[in-house]
């Protein structure tokens, strides 16, 4: 999780170093030396974090170490942001032009000295973290006890789910597809977000048609895969002689299967490179009439292996099938004394189902939670409330999808959690917010809008977000995120101080580290907000409140905005915006994105100081009606 911050710091260090690479390089020697140290040290830390993240570590000391590293990264980010504008200005207007006046000379000397002093403080913090790591014997490897633990996600075809709902037509169509008379080796790719029942569907299909093939095998790839062992597992199930799969399994299995009509299920495959390794032992491009059935959370993996025509994209259950599955599971619940009218419980049950969003795994897990509760309004409401919190079903499983994201995509995905769960997010807005935060940038080949759309498509292919609407040309117009995945964003964001919402309970320490804050259905002009979230480190403030910003709140807003020197994104959506934006907004040297939206009327004015915002890219005042 700390890797997000470190990755951002590295990009900023590289940007600043490039700005220092100008003709007057001798003037920046001390600055450049320290910038290069930051970049080098952060790259080492990034590699270290990636190594830790690739292992299954459940150790409080390691968690504390990660928290310290994240705090270090946040401190470095603040330092770089503090001086990056000044350095960029020096490049833009020229060093000697900036130093023509005595004030310019003294300003440069003063800022350079402060920068060097702060970097020396960072070096001391790095040494302190390393010292604590050694003093307390913090080991970031998987312990022996953990190495031998059972992988609960491993699947077995003989263990079928009894309560399967809504898959009848899917099973019928897929079995027919597997058994159709086609001499080509056909690949069928079942894709979809975690918890939809991809493995359950694959089991039903596999067990219905395996007897029609010469040999069959089922393997579960997952993330911690041993390719050689997986190929040996296929060989054992397919009937290859033991001596031939103990040594040279790839070639022997390939030769054996080439003369067979086989069916192989590759369950839970995450990466293309896993298939590229497996296919050394699986002859998939011969006219043998064989079938390969795979399941994946990543649409791109299925399309790579079997092509567009192989895809079978599993969708959440509709409301009727969700209700049927819930009632099936409810029959197994212990019947306790009912102390309220059934219609009242039924109403709460319907709300619970809506929260589950048609995800079968979520419905089953919630039914399990209800099995330990009394059948009362109070008890069921408690379960309803917990679904959006730390006990939200499927979160641990979905966390794997988040951890599998490249470092560049993780902050982009978490950004969706800033919006309310039922919000239709316009692609234009989210892409420009990402740009404002520095998560994406234009390249020589692509404009920033194209880069942003590529990021959206990548997240869509991984089934982490959904297309809301498309434009007439097929490009993405808006995006939605499933309720459970929204809960994942919120949980990870709170753990990492990526963002918080106004209603979150936070400690003073975590509030000082938070980088973004969102307000939903409340008044951002409330003085309580300004007292609880007074941190100069905020990069984004988003308000989706329904109350108005009246002029009597102006003093709170003015005082608050004066402190947000690192602010990059400001979005205000209110019922009435009856307040002039303070002139202090012109001091936000990093501000890149501003959106103002009033549902009824905006009686305010844009201050003339907004012309001072040299980094402003987006000023969106659509939807504002002036009085």
C-alpha cells in the first residue's frame, strides 16, 4: 500500500531533476545532488515494498514498518511539492532573470538552504527506520507456518456447490459449446469480477461434459503458481505414465495430449505469462477437437488465450435470482424466536440484497453472518450497516484484485471511492482529476485523454469498474463501480490515508496524513469539518453535499483554503453556492482541476486571482446558473 506514495515521489523527483538539467546547472549542484539521492533511495524502497507485497505477510511489526515508510514517502512528497513550483519557474523564466534583483538572490539562497536542511532530515528518518527494522528483528518473509497453510482459494471439481441459482441457461449453452462437433481446439473463457461464481459455473460445465473426452484435467493457477507442478498435475489426471511426468514433463505431456481429445480447465488464471508458460505442455493449436475452459478476473487474459469469440462474461444475478439464492441459504439458518413482524424483516432483507449487488458470494457470506444473529430488526439492521464497513463480504478476496494492479493504476482505482457508491462518474471528470493529481500524463504518442481512457479500459478489463454509458463513437462517457468494490476502495484508502470522508472517525495523527477528503450529503461549510480536517497536506477536496454554502460560512472557507497550499483538485457540488470563492484561491500554485456545480443557483463570482493559477488545466462550471 505504501508503494503508491513512493511511486508518486519517484515521478516527482524525476520531473524536478529534468527541470534542473538546464544550462545553469552549476547553480543547482546542491539541489540536484539531493534530488538524485531522493530518486535513488525511493527506487530502492519501491523494490523493497514490491518484494514484501509479493509475499503473504501477516505480521504487526511489518505493518508498522510499512506505515513508517508510507509516512516517510508523504513527507518527501510534501518537500518536493513545496519546491517544485519554484524550480519550474526558474526553468521557465531563466535562472539569471530570476536573480537580477537582490530579493531574487536571497530568495534562491534561502529556499535552497531550506530544501537541503529538509532532505537531511529525511535521510535521518531513513536511517531511523532501518535501525528499528534491525533492532526489532523485522523479517518480511513468509514464516514456515505460513508456507504450509492451506490455500482456501484452491478449487476442486468434485466439490460442487449445492445452492446454485441463475446458471441453468449458462450451463446448458456452455456444455453445448464444449461438445459441439468442431475439430479445432476451442477455448472458452469465463471472465468477471470476483465472487460472481466463475469457478462454480466451470465445475458444472466440466462435470457435465468430461466423460465425452479421452482425458480430462483441472488445475487452479491463482497467483502463487508453480508451472512445472501444474503441468505435472495435468499429466497425472490425464493418465501420463509417472516416469514421463517426473522428468521432462513439458515435452512428454505435449506429445501425449497431441494425440488425445482432451478437456482441461484452467481455473483462476491472472496473467498472460502464466498461459505462455503452461502452453509449453498443452497443444492447443491442433485439430484434435479438444477444449480448454478457463476462468479469470481479467478479460484481457481470456481474450489473449482464446480470442474475442472465446469470452463469456459473467454478470451479477438479477434481483429475482438474488432473492431466490438468499431464501435458499436462509432455509439453512437456525430458526430462532421471531420478535417482530415478518414484513419488517423482509424489508431489511431486501436492503441487504441490494447492498450485495447480485454477487452470489456476497449473498452466501451475508447469509452466514445472519446465521449468527437473532431474527430481529436490531440484529438484521446491524448486519445491513456492516456490509458497507470493515465486515463487507468478499473484501478479502477482492483485495487480491487490487494488489495485482500495477502501481500506476492503484491510485486511479482508489479515486473511485471518493464518489458515492451510486454515483455515475463522468470519464471527463475522473481523467482530468487523475491528470491534476499527476497520476497520468501525456506522452509523445498519446494525449492525456487517451492515456486516461487506456487506464479506464484496463480497469474495466479487470472487472474492477463498469461502463455506465458510451458516446456515439463508442468511447467511454461515464463509469460506475459496484458497491462491494466501492467498499474495497474506501477500506484501502482509510488504511493508507489516501482519502477519508467527513463521517469517518479518524485520529489526529491519521487526519494529518490524509491526502484527500470527500463530503457526501453534508455541508462542507460546517465549521466542524474545518476543525477536524485541518491539514496542509490535502491534495483534493470533493464536496457532493446537498446543503448550501452561504456567505455566513465565508470566514470558515477563507481561513481553511488559506492552509491548503498543496491542493490540486477542488470539486464543489451543492444545492446553492451562494458564496464568492475567496481570492486566496489564486495562491494555490499546484491547483489543476476546479469544478463548481450548483443545483439551483450560484450567486457567487470567480475571483480575478484565478488567473494566477499557472497549473490550472480544467475549470468546469457547467451546471451553474447565475442569479
